[in-house]
């Protein structure tokens, strides 16, 4: 995946439940699920991680949106 919109479309088509992931500006479920994997802009690039118990826990920082999308897709096993 090269961008967040394509990633979100691929996740939907693969049947990944909407509450399992959060993609900044593209897929932000409301109400906020209790835990999910996420992709968002960080201070040093793109950040992927896990949101649990009300806290964001970064897993990796990426230089490009494409790299972050690929990582999030991998975290979801798609």
C-alpha cells in the first residue's frame, strides 16, 4: 500500500473489522474502541503502534507513509 486511503480500502475488502484499526484522517471509528492498532503522523515521520487502556504505544516510526501503511497491514496480518 502506498497511501492511507488504499490501505483502508484493502483492509475493508479483506474483512478486517473496523474496530481493529485507526488510520489518521481516513478511518477514525467513533466511539473509540478500547484497543486497536493505529497509523498516524508523529513528530519524526509516520508512527504505527497499539492503543490499549487509553494510551498510545508506538511500535515503529517510518520515513514514508507507504512504509507505515505496509507495517500496519502486517500488524493486522493482511
